[in-house]
C-alpha cells in the first residue's frame, strides 16, 4: 500500500464532512422523534419457506425501500454539499443499498446468527470480492464513502448509548473499560513501535483494539488527521479478526466454566463491534449478553474522551517536531466533530427524553444505524485492495494487531473475573 502523506488529509474538508454527518444524523433523529417511524424491515429467517413468506414479501421489501429513502435523501444533500454529482451519487447509492440488503438477508439466517456472522462481516466480504474482481468500486466512486456513512451511523448510535445503562451496572463496567482501554492502548502502541509500524498506523491500531474497533479507528483518524488508506487497512483487519473471535470465545467461556456475567464482561471488553458483542453474548446466555452490552457501552462512551485526548497529544507532538504549533485552535481543528454529535445525542436520550419515547424510537433508529453501517462496510470492502493489505509494512502491522488483541484477551479476562466474578465486589446480575 502506498502511503498518503498526512499533510494531504485536508482537515477543513474532513471537518466539513463531519458537520454534515452530524446534521444528517441529528435531522434523522428529529424526524423520528416527530413521528416519522415506519416499521423496520424483517430479515430473520430459518428456511426457504420463511424467507419467501416473510423477508422477500412485497410489504417487507417496501419497508426496506422506505428506509432507503430515509437514508438517501439527506445523504444526497450532504454529498452535493461536498461536491458530488447528485445523479451519480444517487445511482451508486441505490446499487450499494441493494448489496446492503443482501448482507442483511444473509446475516438474518439462523445459521449465520448461530455462529455470530453479522451483517457487517457479509457487507465487508461482498465489498472485498466485488472490489477485487470487478471495476464496481471505480464506477460507484461518487457513492463509495465509507467514512461519511459510518460517521452518520455513529451519531445515531448515541441514541443507544444510555448513561442509565451504565448506572445499572454501577461502576464495574466503567472501571473495567478504563483499565482495559488504557493498558491495552499503551501495550498496543508500544508493540507496534517495536515492530517499526509508523506512528499514524500504530495510533489507529491501538485505538481500534483497545476501545471499540472501527468506530474508534475512525475517530482516531480524524483526531490525528491520518491516512485514509491506513484507516481502511485497520477497518478490514478489525473485522477479519472479529469473525473467529466471535465464534471461538463463547465456546472457550463454556469450556472453562465461566459464570455467565464474567463471560459477558470478557466478550464485551474484547470484541470490537457492538453487533459482534451481542451475537457472541447470545451464544452464552441472557446474562452474558446483557453484561457484554453494558461493558461495550462503557467503552463506546470513551470514544469522545479518547478522541479529545488523542487530539491534544497529537497536536502537541507534531508541534514539538516543528510541523505545526499546538494550541486550542489546532485541537479544535483536529477534533472529529461527529464525536460531538454522538455525545450530544447520547445525553439527550439519556436525560431529556422519557423512557417511553426512547423505547418507541429504538427500532427505527436501530434500522437506520444498521443501514448506514452496512453501506459503510460495503464501501470499505470496495475501497480495499487485498494486495495492498498484504504488502503494507511487510505484515508487521497485522502481527502487532494480533499481539495486542491477544494481550487484550488476557487482561480483560483477568479484570472480568476480578470485577464481575465476586472476587472483590459482590457479583452483579444483569436481568
């Protein structure tokens, strides 16, 4: 992979994209709160008869089209503001959205859910296959915008990151998240540097493995104004590694006889996507799933804190080397603005809206978020060159990531037992 100099990152353009993503996410949420709440389409099926009678019916396909229009219209306005051709974007978006539907149908099969194969894995796989074997990525270039889609999805994700859920877990989930994130981040960065991985890639890898995967990598890339190709590499690596972890870790927890709550805390602290956490937790049991979600939410909340600290650190660091001076203005310029949207939405849904409203809007907001993320991971696949991934750094970044993930698994398991296993505090319950 040929590195793109960080000075070509064009921070003003990225900040513009960030604010557009915040506006689209906020507008989507506002419309939902005002009553625009079509039913979410169904994708769960177990046999061909159920597939044809529930998922592929005209009414369910119409719901999928309605959801697509809720995504397309604001996305088209935002793309136009960033200089894209509206017609080319709309046509490309429609093609991507059709492929996103295929990934959701595949993930909805009970055989997929049983082994933790979620829609983001299928979306990435479809994108990678088509990206390596066809010219589709180039033909849909106006619509293939991974970061744009995932930033919008992250803003909407704030509606599901409720501080009340953290309070239910007491301080245990937050304590584990802080200890694991800090220790794993510094170990990962140290290991990457020992393996001669450059600073940008080492920082993105460390945030991805320690906080919450692709979401954290996106926020980190914005904070340090990193290379987009390196971000694509990290995103692909996170998802490829997540597949065997989703399948193997629940099995290991059962073989070891872990209490369900401990297993859930372990899964929530190590798996790098929220959907993977839920899927793996389900394989263990309800208590494990709920504990895993709470721990993962605790880590998701740290996205904003981590982005701010990385912004300060990177601006001071580059200022020290003479590339540019640090200061409040530089920190603000580098800070990924979509993180502010994520935090604002989380605060609104945590403290300003009633439980009834939060529950009534959960389904459609979850469907919108899923749509954005499916589009994002399809785009990542279409933008990624397998050859470039294999050549990048002679494989050293991948080895560093795997080493950091192994460290993460061990450290998180230790603290899951200490904090959730009744060894120091009474073991919590997650009903």
